[in-house]
C-alpha cells in the first residue's frame, strides 16, 4: 500500500514489493505442504463422521 | 469548461456518469425490493433494468477515463487521486473479508464452545442444547440439514491454490515485462493470468457441485456451511471480477495503451489480483485445512 501511494508512476518499488509478496506466498505454500507431510497439521474432519 | 493544462488538475466539463450511476442504483434497489415483496413474475425486470443501467455507467465512465488518460489530460495530481481511490477501495475489500473471517473465528473460538457448555455456557448447554458438542466442523445444534462431509483440502483446493499462486507469478512477470517495454511478453503473461483465473473459477464451480450433490454440504448446513460458502463464494466473485479486469487491461495493452513509466491502470488491477490471491491463502489455511 505504501509503495502504491509513493510509487507515483515510477512503479519500481511497487513491482519489487509485489515480487517479494509472491515469493513469500510460494514459501508459505511449500511450508503448508511440508507441514502436512510431516503431520504437523491435520485437516479438519467432522466429529460425527470419525470412526 | 474542460481544463487541459497539465499544470492544473483535470476536471471534465460534463460529468454525467455519477447521475446515471445514482439512477441505476435506485432502480436496482427499488426493483429488488419489489421482487422480494411481490408475487408477480414481472417485477425482477425492474431490477435487471437497474443492473443494466449500472453496467452502462461502468462501461461509459471507464471508457471516458481511458480516453482522457490516452489523450494525456492527467497530471501527477490526478495520478495521486487514482492511487488514493484504489487504496481505499482495496481497504474496503480487506474489511469486507475481515468481517466474514471474523464471523468464522468468532463462531469457532467463542460461540460454539459456549453452546457446548464452556465458560459461562454450562446452563445454556444443559438446558437449551443438551448433548451439543462444541466441535468444529459443526452442523449446529439439532443437526441442521443433517450430516455432511467436508472438502478434502489436498485435492481441488490444493490445485486451486497452485493455480492462483501461479497466476500471481504470471501477472508479476507481465508487470516486469511492461516496465521493460516488452509489449508482446506483457500480453502473453496477462493472457496466461486470465486463463489460470478462469480454470480456478471452473474448479471452484466443480467443488460446489461436489459439495451439494455428493457431500450434502450446503449454504444451509449450519454455521460451517454458512461461513464456508459465504467466504469461498464471495472470493470466487472477486476472482471473476479480477479476471474480467485483467482481460480489459490485456485488450488495452494490445491496443498500445500504457507506458513503461506510467501505467497505473495496470498497476491497480495487479494490486487487486494480489489481494485476491492473499485472501485465498487465508481461505485455504483457515477454511479448508485448519
């Protein structure tokens, strides 16, 4: 948001910020996959359907 | 009189679109009210007419703004106004989703445990909702609409997450290409972004069909169904809107609009798309997985 205001037509800061944002999302996604694989997180399942 | 000097803030001579928009909104709401309160089958047409007026307003107003921009009528101050407008718009969108995420967190961490007898809710549970367990996903006291299954996050939602993250990567590549003055690369990556968005919407529709037909998971399936469909549904609407916006920007790039040093129309849409992607990551984690 800051770079969006301050960019003033020269969007080098904005595009750099957005690139970092995408990179962080990719890292978060990979971390979710790792956490699921390692069993750190377990998806929800309704209690009434659990065996 | 129109002001064309770049030293001064451009003000159009005749601003008819705000009035057209006001008329459109009034007709839409009157039509919606009539449709909800009347038994006759003709009344929705008033609402459709209102929506048509609003769409005409959008098309006409945006066309004029694009033309004014291409005619080089805007100075730095106008650019600042556009930035402010887009910032407040995205802020309002953040608050919109914050309300729905807030409802989800409130239900999960406060109201459902209370109904289950936690804290000061013991009497509530004993007297009113005896036997209700404060667990998530919940199908509510009294098993509203029966039992349901939930969507496996590691199937369609995982693919959709990949698609949306990939689309953010492609729009960022397009952004870099535009700044480098490479028009054909910009067009290629923008089209890739639109395709990824369209595939996302298709899979989301598939998921809804699966939820309704196979899993008995519906909007009416208690607090879980309500929060699930409100959050994912409104997000889907935003992806659809974003994909339309990117399509328009792609057409503008093909027509030769935007310069490497000045392209706020593109930037605003890129911001919007990044926002939609971040919301999805929140949905994937807090609605689908946890």
